[in-house]
C-alpha cells in the first residue's frame, strides 16, 4: 500500500547528506504550511495544528494520523513548495472526510484509491497548491459528488488487479488503525479482492478504539476552529457543508424517530352523539376521537452490505419503539432484493421480538418493500426503513406512504433520501 518505487527511487546518500537534506526539507514543509495559511487559510490552520515528522524508515511518501504529518525526506525533496502544499492538503482532506474510519472491512488498496480520487479532485478543482506530476496519481472529475463507498464499488466492479496497477499511484501512505470502529484488529481481516476485504498494513502508527474516538473528536474541533479562522467565504464547498453539519444544532436522532412515530397517533374531530347521561337532546355535536395505537411497518435492510452487528442494532431500535408505547401494531420484515419473514407485533406478543430471525444477505432493492406492501394491501401510517443507505437504484415510491429512513453506517453524513425524512444513526447516543 502506498507509492510504488517505480514512481520514486530513493538516492544513495551519506549520513551527512541525508542530515542536510532533512533540515532543508523540514524548513520547506514549514514554508508550505505558511503558504497554505496565506492562500488557503482553512488548510493552513489545519496544517499548523499538526506536528511534522520525517519518517524515512517506514513512510515512502507522506501520511497522517490526524495529529502528525509524516513525510519521506527524499520524496518531499523532489517536490516544489506548492506541490508540498498539495500533499499536505491531501493528508488533511483524508482526515476531514473521515476516510480512515469509513473503510471498515473493504480492501485497503482499492478503498485508498477511491479516497484518493475524491481528495485529488477536490484539491485540483479548488486550486490548492500544485498537483504532483512526478508520478501519475488518481484524479478524475467523473467521481465528483460521489461518496468514497460509491467510488470503491465502481472501481471494484470495473477493474482487475493488473488494471488497477495501470491506473496510477497512491500519493501517500494511508495510515491504518489498530482497531477499526467495530473493534476489529488487522489480524481479523481477510485479504481477497473477490470478497472486497483485505488485511491492513503494518509498521505504521496504531491506536486503540478509545484513542481513535479521541482523535476523531480532535479533528472535528480542529475543523471548526480552522473554519472560523478562515472565514466562511474562504471554505471549499465540501468543507462548508461539513462545517455546517458539525455546527448546526441537531436533534437527538432517537427523538426524531419518536416524533415521527408519535405523529401516527390520530387525534381528530369526529361527529358523534353525546352521552344520554350528560345531555337531554338528540343533537349531534363534534368531539375528539382518540386513536392512540401506533400503526407502522418497519423494513430492516439485510442486504450483503449489512453486517450482523448492524442487524442486531436495527432490532434493538425496533424493541425501543415497542417499549415507548402502550398500544401498537407493528409489522416487521427483512429485505434485500425481496421481503423476508414478515411478523406482526402488538403489546401481547411484543416480547417475541427476541426470537425474531433476521434474514437476507443478497443484493439491494429498496423498491421491493413498496411492491410487497402493494401486493398485500398494506398501507401503514408510516413506513420506517433501517438501512445503510446503499439504495443502488430507486429509494422507493414517494407517493405511497410516509417514510422515514434511518441510515446506519459510517457513510457521508450529508446523505439524504430523495423523499420522506432521513436521520443518521449515531451510535454514541
């Protein structure tokens, strides 16, 4: 993983020559940070919050863990100052876009390529530094407005291993973590393009799950502070949207679900005869008709991109909905390209949810939920879908019933469904 030596061949240097080059390159890195600060203040402020360190022993190009910018002396020596600015900004965007965490169990090489396409596109479009030309790097505007996960799937399906080698080179060394967000260690990963999984590299900085969370929080704080220092008008579009997401007040996602479910309770006016005990007339007057029954359908996405842990989380949230209300009719099913294991729950049998079997594991077709409801004359007050957001094609029928999409993944938090309401699952809540 990282830059192939066919793009960069280190020189044979004496210790004295290397020492002199290290001092000179270190100064140029500092100059590049100042250049970013003057021309692109968001990136400059982010860069000044990172330590800089040469790591010639393990890093062939550049890398970051969010706290430190690591670089190879000889690689940086062959770059112009503005190209160094480009590389520094490249590292910053990997942190900003949360690429390290979002990889999950995808093949590291393919996922790193996908991330590089998005990062380099952003830098070239916004004219940050000067693109590195000494090697052929991944950059293609056809991936604009794609997520890293979408680019990954496109690359995975389109190229074989040999073709991947011809595409270009990674500009940097992608630092991996000791444990990913699910607590898996590198040894628990499999190395196989066929299964879209691969093992992680070794010899780089590694962190525990707790340290990882702390670093992510530090990056978010740095983003907000850097954006404030830079000013709103000096932010690239993608960065501005992310800062808005981080700084705007948010409602607890579970509270949003509660409100959406609560909205299905019907409290409306109806015309009815008054009680004979209270009235001495046959007049018909308006009164309130209370229907306190929660009547919803819940579709649980169990396509191939959903893991067992996510499936268990989905069921846990269904259980939480049941515990919130005294009266409910909840219809639950799983789906991938078709619907499985429909089950009805009411207060009398709600405890049976613990025995509910999640099924699926194939492709993804959101529309199968609406086809199923129409076929079986199911018209819920609200349809709630628990999913990772990989719709692939249509998200469903916007005109059939009210819909809430609960998106559970490490994907782009700006992802929104084209209709209904979207809310992103937050495991920290």
